[in-house]
């Protein structure tokens, strides 16, 4: 896969997404929890990404999270010729939380959630999870269904992003690059 670099610059944000030839992703959005989720996605998808985002965080996190979803969606639309599977699903259990993440590479972007999350999680507005996936699905042209339950909001969101990564890995039939499927390299 050739080197791909996408940019989006508006009055509110400046986003760059690119593939990098490293062991770990480089994620810097200015939103710590969101960076952690994107790292989980990148690691589990086997697409080691460089995502740099500068946004108007003094106003809100919304523009940054949504615009990262837009650019990431466009990234995956751009590599559509490498798609190996149209229909994929991934299950991730994380302590009390469980996610079933289903993707149809349909050419018709839409997202369906069957759950609600608490409004805030420390420094992150968890309602933005839906906004991220809405922006991603519209711009990638993937139809996404996410089923999730659990008590711990951090684990619920993290299981969603891990399952998202695994589903993307299946679409492109990417191989594991690490022996242990954990960002900690230990189980």
C-alpha cells in the first residue's frame, strides 16, 4: 500500500492522517482519552497511523473529534481498492463491557448505535463517540452497527474502539505484526 497522507484544514481544526512505518501509532489530538482510543483502534486494525490534530479545544472537543472522524473516513475510502471483505464483525469483551461491531462496506455511510453513554468521562464528552463514528461512516461510505453494554464507561468506549480496529483489520485482512495482541505486550 503506497504512502497516503490526508489533510483537512478549517477555521476550527487542522488534521493530518497518514500511515507510518513504525511499531506504534503517533496520535496527538490534544484530548488525552481520545488519543488513547485512537491508539487502541490503530493497534488493533494493524494500520499504524500518524494522527495529528489541532482544534479549537478552548471552545469544545466536538470539532476536533468530528473532523478526525471525517479525515479517517476519507482515508479508508481512499484505500477502498484494497478491501478484501465486504461484511465483517468483531466482538470485544473488556471486563464488564462487551461490544459487537459490524461493518458493511456498502458505499452508503450510516451508523447505528443501540446504547447511550454517560455525558462525561473525566476530560472527554462521551456523546462525541457517536459523532466520531457518524463522521467516519459518512466519509468512508461504510455502514456501521455498534452494540455495546457494560457499567464502566471507559471500558465501554475502549471496547468499541478495539472492536472497530479488529473489524477494519478483517476488511483488509491485515496480519498481526506483534506476537501478543496487547498494547502492553503482556497478558
